C-alpha cells in the first residue's frame, strides 16, 4: 500500500503532469503528498545570512520564496482542493537528484514521481536526466511521467 508520495516540481510541462499523476494516486490510496522543489545553488552566497538578519528577514528566506513560486503554490492548492489530507512542500538546495533521494528517505516515500524532462535541458545532455539519477539508486517505487 502507498502511504507517502513524493513528487518533484520544476515548473516544466512534464513536472505539471507528474503532479497531476501524483494527486490522482494520492486520492486513490489516501496517501500523504510531498511536493519537492530544488534551488540548484548549493548554499546561499557568503554573507547572505548576515544580510537577512540586518534586513530582519527570516533565515529560511529561500524556503519562503520557494513556497511562493507560482507552480509550487498552485500544485499545493490543487492537491488540497482535490481532498488530499496531508500536503507538504519541501524546498531543498543542491543537486536535484540527490535532494529528491534524501527527501524520499526522510518522508519514507513509497512512491517517487518525476517528470521525464525538466527545465535543465543542457545539463541533462551532459550528465543524464534527474529521473534516471533518482530511479536507479532509489529504494522506492519510481514513476516517470511524460
């Protein structure tokens, strides 16, 4: 039985289809839905934390901005409107595949859903797709949506 579903978001069309699939699956299995979006920067620039303090901005500023991205907010709202009881947004920094796998372990994801193509077309040509890098080493069932 599927209890926890993790779906990766990047705003691409394939990502939007992955969200639709994940919402349908979560409804079917009455599963919790975790939406993950990555900032590709590994960490904020040096001195940025001091700037946030000086400006009296929250130290989790990147996470707050991530949660306000239109496609992340839209996906969260759509899932809640569809009746998904537990919907959480995860914002991560770093390599997308590594962060998806880390989040899958943290939320004990039974199912990981990714789009077949994201926004990083150049890096995919050089290094391979995120979905491939997630599915191969994952302990969870993986679905790649086209």
